[in-house]
């Protein structure tokens, strides 16, 4: 019951753009109870301009998920984090990989950056 309430609060904070509070709530959850925990934490960290921490959470999520859909989304957010960190090499590698799979977001961002 408590896990459900925390998850509900965390998602509400996330959806309302209160990423700092969302992160605090997501950190209270166990990964086994909420497998998307690291995914949402990573995006929230990116939103509050903590790209290094975002990369760590997103990579942790990618390591433990089999979902093809989420793997592509993780690559997108990792690419954005690397771009924020001025890591052009990692950004271009991921963005080109996504663009090769017809990801229009990645194609557009690559054109702006190159």
C-alpha cells in the first residue's frame, strides 16, 4: 500500500514538472516494486540539469530492461545528457544510431549540432 502511494506521488510530481520532488519520491521506491524507477529518475535528473547523474540512472535502467521500446527512449535521453555534458562523441554515436532507425528527433538534433 505504501509503495503504491509513493509511486502515485512520484508520478504526479513528475507529470507536473516538479522533478526534484519526483526524484525524492522515486528514490524511496525499490526497483523490484517499480522497474521504471531509474528511467524516470534519469529523465528527472536531466530536467534539473544534472546530466552526469542522469546518465548513471539511465545506464542502470538500460542494463536491467529487456524492453525494446524503452531501450530506444533511453538512448534518446542518454544522447541529450551527453549533449548537455558537451560529450559530442557519445552524443553523435547515439544520435546517429537512433537516426538510422528513422528517429526524427535524433535526425533533427543531429542537423542542428553538426
